[in-house]
C-alpha cells in the first residue's frame, strides 16, 4: 500500500518568512495530492491540490510542487502571517484511496 | 461550494449509551463519505468508507458492530457509536467526495465525543 511521510513535524517561522513542508510517497500510481489546513478543534480544510500531470500550482501565497520521479511534493507558504498557524496535512491518493501524512504543526511568530 | 456539516459539534454522554453523529453534504451530492477518528496531535485515522445505498467498508481493527454507519442518501451519512465507553472519546470527522467524478475530499468540522 501507499506510505506517506511528512516533514518536519513542527515548524516555527517569523512572520513574513516562508515555510516549506515536504512529503514523500511510495506508490507511483498515486495521482492526486491535496494539502489540508487544520485549525485547533476544527476539521481539515483543503487549501491547495495538485494532480500528477502538473508540476507546480500556485494560489496567492500558497504553492505546491510535485516531483513524480522522486515521488515527493511540497507545500510552500510565502509571506507567512500569524493566521497561517495551524496543522498542515499532505495526502496522496488514487481514486478514493487517500493516505495522509502525519501532519506539520506550523507556528508563525509575530 | 463543497460544504460538509456535522452535527452535533460536541457531545458528552454516559458510558453505555449510544451516540449518533450526522454528516451532511450541503451543496453537492456525495456518492462516497468517509469517517475518520483523530486523537490529539495525531493524523487522521480512517475508520470506514461508505457509499450511498450500500454497506460501509470498515478498516482493519474497526468494529463494525460498535461503529454503525449508514449512508441512506446522497447527502447524509450517520455514524452511531454504540454502547460508548471512555476509550471511544475522540474527535470524529467525516468527509465527502462529490458525484461529479472528482476525487477531492471535503471535510466536516468534526464532532468531539466525550464519554464519561
């Protein structure tokens, strides 16, 4: 089956700096890679996703890159703000089979 | 668009009672819904996958007689925790996948269950 690893588990950055979270996956058949943001006591919210036929996708301050050959994908947040503080989960999926990473707790220090 | 609701948001019950949690897709039809359990500071643990009109598929180690799942319509799935015990206390989250061919999962806000 699929195995998704996510690093780092915790990340602290100064407000305005960039944050990068990385995930690797094992199943080359995985073709959809969403990123979710989860605030304390709430459900995960989809913030950006990428499919295997695309190498990069950007939405304002958030971007995701995918390297299919190396089987890794990354979330990039630029100009971080305190409200970006949350737990971020990556996932790799094929059809309805989703495999989540272990999460990264991001703290943006004002 | 793609809003998923859960009710209740939090519930406290006595040991031995049953609790029902509802998951609704508000603005789309969901052929497939998922139920997850999340412990503090941990990732999402898939409990079961439910397809409208058919029996749920449970993950290994999840007791289907304890966690009853019903997906009676394209917008509603329910999870019933039967004979709840303190160890069932957790954060339960549902998600839904639309019927339009997309595979994107949209999550509900979660339900905090506390069993006394």
